[in-house]
C-alpha cells in the first residue's frame, strides 16, 4: 500500500494537481527539535527551475499539521503537507484517453478503473517525492552522526552535464542519469540478516522514487566478474575498517562500520515533445501522441536529495529497531 517502515513508519499521500501532497510519520521519537525552517535547505535542493527541469515552480513551503508542540516532536503522528498552487490541469486532458508510453497513465487507468486522478500524473507524479524529502529531514535528526551525501556521476551517459542536458532540451527529448549515494559514520550492527537487510530496506525505499530503474551496492554487477582474491575487503584495523569496500559497508545484511555506497540509475523522462505511438482507450484505436505540458527533461537532476532522504529514512528505521532490540 502507501505506508513503509517498521518503527519509523511513513504514509505518503497526495496528487500532483490536488489540494496538497505530504507525508505522515508514525513512530517518530518525542523531543526532537523541529520547525518548518528545518525543511527548507533540502526542499530547495529538490526544487525545479534549473535548465532541464520543469518550468512548474511551486513555493513548497512545509505546513506541519500535527506532531510538533513548542518546536519539539511530541511522539504523536507527525504530518507535513505542501499545497499545490501552480497547476495547469488542461495540459493533461488528452491523457485520460491516450496514455503516455513509459508513464503510469495506462496502468493507473486500468488498475483504478478510470477513477485515478491523471492530472499532472496524479499520485504517480514526481511531486509526491516532496513528502519523502520532508521525512528524510526528520530521519536525519534520528540517525545522529551518520552523514549522507550524493553525487551525480553521469547524465545521458556523459559527464559534460550542462551540454548534454541542453542538447536533450533542444531536441525535445529527455535523458537519464546515474547518482551515487554514500553514508558515512555508521555504527556496526544496523540491519537484519534476511528480510530487513540494509540492502533490502534501502532498495525498497529507493524504488519508491518514481523513475528509478536499478541499484547496485559497492562492486555491484562487476562482482560477478571478479575473483574472491580481488573482491574480498581485507581488514586493516580491529574496528573492522577495510582496505577496499566492495561490500559497500554491508556484510550479511548488517552494517560493518565502513561507508555504505550505492549507485542508482534514473530513467529518461517519459513525457517528451516528440511524437510517440499509443492507443486511444476510448475508441480502442492506435494513435499518435505529442505530450504537452511542463516536464523535467532530466529527472536525475532532481533525484539526489530524494535518494539521500530515503537512505536516511531506511537508516532511521533500522537504528530504532537496533535500539529497541539490542540496547
Ligand atoms: C523528482 C521527479 C520528477 C519527475 N518529473 C517528471 C516529469 O516532469 N514528467 C514525467 O513524465 N515524469 C516525471 N517523473 C517520473 C514519473 O513520476 C514516473 O516515470 C512515473 O510515475 C512512472 O513510474 P516509473 O517510471 O517508475 O515506472 C519524475 C520523477 C521524479 C522523482
């Protein structure tokens, strides 16, 4: 459904052109300092406006509806919403009948029997990731000394980012990208051996970000071509530090004290200004579609802060589980 987490439990809601989008967090410990301003730095990193991102610019001001009293979390469910103020729903009228190839229009129409809000992508919009970023801000306060950073490694398979983005915009096309996320300052012991391995929990949340196609931890797919003598991370200190980090800081699903490192692949935006083939679900005929409206030509430009946020959410949940069981 639309909730995730064992102790730090998030429920996500909203539609792109509805009244608001947001997140509700249950299981947030009490006494954490929190006010609306705390969210602004990360929210501004997710904002559009730069070349290759959607011209739809929203204020994205967080409204804390519940769970905070005198600037401290109360321990009751914490709900944060963001109003949608800049919507142009008419741009989406034709998508009710003619779904965008590569987007969720077709599956949403079929699964929800024509009742899904399709304007602006509805509940499938990248705008819903605002709630993830907000929960990430709270999660970062729970994980203490753990620091999470991300870096765009490639866009459209290249490293001349401005140029490759501009080419996509000029060609009315879109591009994907690769983002690397690193978490440092980890304790030994977060994560469980099987279903709640660190890789599983992070991956589960990473794939909640729309448009993610792949994730690889440490050596990733290259591990299949390496020998054990190359792949093993030799210990260099009794605190468990290793010479290399092919394991990405995780053995047996559990953090080993080295950095968690993973890379994710973001697909090229499906809404492009080129003619594509689709169907008319009303007449049952095949037809052409030219997508209008405001879209990100390169979603990967906006994903780094979202990827950091979901990593923080995963580590916050695993930290609370660790404290609950082992301390
Ligand atoms: C930050 C962000 C912004 C996005 N912007 C757009 C967009 O402008 N146009 C679009 O078609 N898809 C956009 N997407 C991707 C769609 O939400 C996504 O492709 C769609 O929900 C289908 O999901 P899937 O790609 O995971 O299959 C964006 C995703 C994110 C994370």
